């Protein structure tokens, strides 16, 4: 059997043309079909292939390919968004396991059993996260009375300023607003919101337990799990899979460790400034700076605004301006000196890519998505850089020679 219009090399005479040998389904040997460039050109000029041979047909083929790629990507994004209870703990566990991979390797090289090394690493992670949470709760509870008093005074001052405006609300309007707020609190809508909050807490607890479980197995059996996934591949594809796994762990680990170091320096610098300026809740604000530093560009801005607002309510606008100056100074030192030294050029993404990744991550996963977007984007770019070899990027990502640019 052959396609109409395509010449097929016939077997030489005398080789036998029995029924069992002539049928393609039962043929014992593979029949070679040799096509020359001339054959392909002649075939492309015949219907129906000629419909796809002109520029418009090639454009249609590319359009179909793009539609298929977009449909597959949309399906993946929909699945991720629908299974956030699983995907988010999975990604966070992978990032934490990559960040502590050097510690696990160090303990393994010194003969520490895998189970003991995993338990030690998990305890360190739990102590760090629990210590940050306890520090926030302790500082807020210790200064809650002062902050409440200052916030109440600030609200009263704001209301007094509003009353001086020509369109200031009357007392009756304020009473109506308060009544509406009280009705909302006692309504069924508020009750359904409270039930939704309880459901969110239950989902958080479930996700945290799943996170700890996945993290345990990633720390203990991560390399073996990746080797199991690579069993179907051989040769160059297996080598590529190994490079992808190693690059993913390297990029995620370097990003998290570098960002955590930068965030720690930012938090300490801003904490010293807030303590000198006697701004209340200095420790919780410093912890917030540390957390928001994992969101590039936007996180530092949000942290500075919150610190300035607290200083404005507590100490006035002059103190708030000094706080803004401290935040800007620390961010400039971090962005121009510390971050390039710790992160390196290989981890640096263009600001446009970071903004697009943050937008997509925020739309898909909210705050968690914004935090995870940049390391995921950096990992994808790192994989592209080792796609065709340890130092050879994918073909489309290779820089052009200097001669071809002229």
C-alpha cells in the first residue's frame, strides 16, 4: 500500500510475491520508502496537499499548532487552579526541599542516615517557621493596647478632619452607616461568610499537613523519586532529564536561600531604623518586611507603605517621612549591592518578566501565587539554559553570533 502520488520503490523481480509477503500487515521485512526532494515538490503541487503548500496554508498550520498549545496550557492552568489544595503544598514542599538540599547532602556525606537527616531538617524548618509566627504574635500582643489607643486617636482625628470638609456627612448619616454595619453582622450573609472562614481554616490545616508529608518524602527520597520518573527515558533524553532535575533544585535552592538572606538583611536594617525612630510594632513590621521581600518589586513597596502608616498614626507625618527614607535607603542598598552579589546574574530576570509572572501568579493563586511566581519563572528559564547541554541553551534561546547581528 502506498499514498497516491508518492512513488514507492518496488522489490526486484524474483524475490517472490506471495500473499503473506505482499500484504503490509503481515510483511516480515520493512519496506523502505525513499522520497527525493523532487518527489515531495511534485506531491505538494497536487490536491489536497497544494492547499497547505502556499504561505496562507503554512500560516493556517501554524495557527492550528498555536491553538493546540494554548488549549493544552489552558487545561494545565485550569487543573492547577482547581487543585490548589494539592498543587500549592506540592510546589512549596519542592522549594523548601531544594533550599535545604545542601544541608541534606552534607549530612549524608558524613554518614547520617536518611531518616535521621530528614527528621533533623524538618525540625529546623518547623522551628524557623514557628519562631517567626510566635515572634509576630508576641510583639502584637505586647503592644496591642498602645496600638489600639493610638489607632483610636488617629480615627478620631481623621473624623474631625472629615467634618471640616464642605461635603462632610451628618451625624444621622453616620448613625445609618453604623446601623447598616450592625445589621450585616447579625445577618445570614455574615454567617455564611463566617462558615466560609471556618472552611478556609480547615483547608489551611489540610494543606499544611499535606505540605509536611510531601516535604518529608522529598527530603528523604527526592533523588530516588526523580530517578524513578526518568526510567522510561534513555540516552540523550535521560541526560536531559537529569540536567532538568539538577537545574531545578539548584535554581530553586539558590533563589530561596538568596532571597531569604536579602530579606533578613532588609528586615534587620528596617528594624534598627524603626527602633531608633521609636515606631510601635517595630518587630512585627520587620517580620512583615521579611515575608514580603519574597515578592520582588511589589513586596518592598507594600512593606514601606505599612511601616509609614503605622509611624503616621503613632508619631505624626514627620516621623513617617523618616521611616520612608529608611525604607528607601535599605532597599537601594539591597538592590544595588547585596542582591547582585548573592543571587548572581544567572538568577536575574528582567523586570518585565517579573511583573508578568507576578500578575499571572496573583490571578491564579493570590498571595501564595505571587510568592511562588518568580521562583517558578526562574526555574523555567534555568531549564531552558541547559536544554541541549550543561552549558547549551535551547536552540531558540541561544544568542546570535556577532556577525549575524550586523
